[in-house]
C-alpha cells in the first residue's frame, strides 16, 4: 500500500505510507511538509492511495 501527496503539477511532495498493511481501517496524517521536511505552500494537492489491485485519488486543500 502506498499513500502519496502530489502537487497540482504532478510532482510527488510526500510519501505518507509505503508498506504492506493488513486488511482493515488505517489512518495517516500529513503535517503539510515535504519529504525533505520543508513546509509546503497553501494550495491544492492530490492524495493518491494505491493498493495491490486498485487506486484512489482525492483532492485536498492545504490552508495555512
């Protein structure tokens, strides 16, 4: 399972999850920082969740 955050241009900003997870409910929290630890700008981001056989995308808005 992977859970990544992308900016509106398609550049990966942050990887929140990248591991095997058992079936069930899970949660993740994004602190608004990039993988390098820098606070990203306010704006529209795309959250992409990928499993073994499917994927799901959702838009999120970061407001400082």
